[in-house]
C-alpha cells in the first residue's frame, strides 16, 4: 500500500518567488531573443507583437 501526502493550503512564498523569477527570465528571453534575432523568419514572426509593445526593431 502506498501512502501519499496531500498538501492543503496556499503556496509557499519561496515557490511563488521561484515561479515569478522563471516567468521573468522566460519573458526576457522571448523579448530579446526574438527581438534581436538575425534570421528574417524570426523577425517577421514577432514583428507585430514587438510593435504593439513599442519595442523597436528597425
């Protein structure tokens, strides 16, 4: 028989901070990784999104 523990309640502060940092790192990579990408296909794929957020691309 396998015992499993179920945690009830809110998420800890550490988990919240780690999730927020992960989201910020991913967002930063997506913004700058695609924003400064050299291949024209990547540039064109993100072109409208960058302009909607006032991110200069040319």
